C-alpha cells in the first residue's frame, strides 16, 4: 500500500491570523460625531422653542391690544340692533291700543344685554315671490284642465 505524502516543496503556510475587514473608526471618533450631531439638534430645537415662544407672546399682545376695538365694535352693533328693535316694535304694535312702549321684561332698572341667536335661513321657507309663482303655476294647471 502506497502512503500519502506531502507535495514536493511542502504545504503552504497555515493562516492562523484573524482576517477581519475594517470595522470603522475608533470609538473616540464615534463619540465625537454623536456629540456634535446631538449638540446641533439641541441648538436647532432650542431656537425653535424660542421662536414659538416669541410668536405666542406676539399673538397674546396683539389680542390684548385688539380687544378694546373689538368690544367697541360689538357695543356699536348692540346699540344698532337695540334701536332697530325699538323701531320694529313700534311699527308692529302701532295698531294695538293698550301697548306699553318698551316695557321692562325684568323687575330691575339694570340694563340686561340682549342675546341674539343667529341661525341660517331655513330651506323650507319660501319668499313671497316664490310662493306667488307656485300659486300662479297651480292656477294655470287648474285652468288648463277645466
């Protein structure tokens, strides 16, 4: 029986060293990069917080300065509605004999601010013109059948 022998010149060297690929920077470099990115992000976030705080302050002061003007406008509107209501009441009640003009609702001399509820117009309500057109159309249909 023939024994298995090494090749002429021998076997090649045995590779016993670790052959790992390059795994990146040193930990110190990563620490520096992470610190820099976090610092930049924190600076941007804080500047955004400052900006929002300034905008909120500006909005509050704008509302404070606009409030008297808006209140005066609402008061003028209330006075206009009040006098229009008086005129409307006079017009509606002119034929009533024992009508007391502007009798008080509450037993007090204190002014009570009236409340107005604004509702959208109902689709079910017809104007006089629309109603007359419908009646005329119905009359025309009746006249055509008769």
